[in-house]
C-alpha cells in the first residue's frame, strides 16, 4: 500500500487539513465502513423517516444498501481491479473501486479506446451534502477520489479517460468534474443510471484544478 498526502477542507475549523490517499481498500477501511459508516447511515435514514421521507423520495440515500466488504470480495485477486481510500485523522472518509481492464470508451471522439471505469465511489455519510444531513465534517473527499481515478488513467496510458454510471444524486458532482452525460441504455441498470465519460481534455482541465 502506498499513501499519498492530500488535503481536505475541515468545515468546523474553516481550514484545509492533511489527509492520506491510499491506493487500496484494506481491512481497516472495511471495519470503518461496518462500524462507523453503517450506523451513521441508519441514523440518517431514521431522521428521514421521522420527517416523513420514505425510500421513494429523492432525499433517500441511494447508496444505503452498498456492501463494501462484498464489493471488495467480488474482485479480490483480480488484477484488473483496484481500490482507493481517503483517510483523515485515522478514519476512512471515502472509498472507490476501479476497473482497469474491461471497459472501452463510448464517446465518438474516443470510441473503443481504453479507460478506467469507476465501479463505485462513496464518501462517508458524515460528509454528505444532503438536505436532511448535518453540515459535512470534511469537504473535497469526492474530488480527491476523482483526481485519483483520472491520475490512474493517465498512469495506465489511457490519457485521463474515465467512465462510470452515476446514481441520480451524484449527477451534479460528475457534471462539475467535466464529464459528458451519455444518457441511459435499457440493457444497463434497467435503464435507470446514466453513463458519464471524461475526455483527455476534460481530464487535463480537472488535474490542473480548472474543474472542481
């Protein structure tokens, strides 16, 4: 495992703080998910229910059912998959699983070329920016992970090309990252999740800090 120094914004302190980007999702991250993330999600969903908000509402967390231990077990030992995590003050603040081998670009200008596919990307629930959530403790966790995905694409020789399917709640984030929305297809996720892709030009702009 390699750890890279990154920075997050501590909302309470109003200042940037040091954090680490790990190029793996280790047992420590899965323990944090199980014993810290999951209880926080349950508490948030109870708050929604207390406010008359049910699973059909757009405010309901669309990743609430994600099982990160199961997701990592699915790809354990597969060379074409890897994970990243963000840790601050010894607590996991975000995780991302990547597919480096099985996807190809769809955009007309990039069609058929290799890309890094983001299988899953999630930040810890206490960092969510949702209507019924408390103010996030840390900001920039998602951008740090997206920077890592694009950087990995460059390192793999894919020129920053990244693809992913987005949950509806995350669409504004990927639009801010400069991704192109290619819409839905009936043969993927029951036609419910739009597919996004980043071009080398958009990736370069993101790495330069021109997009956030």
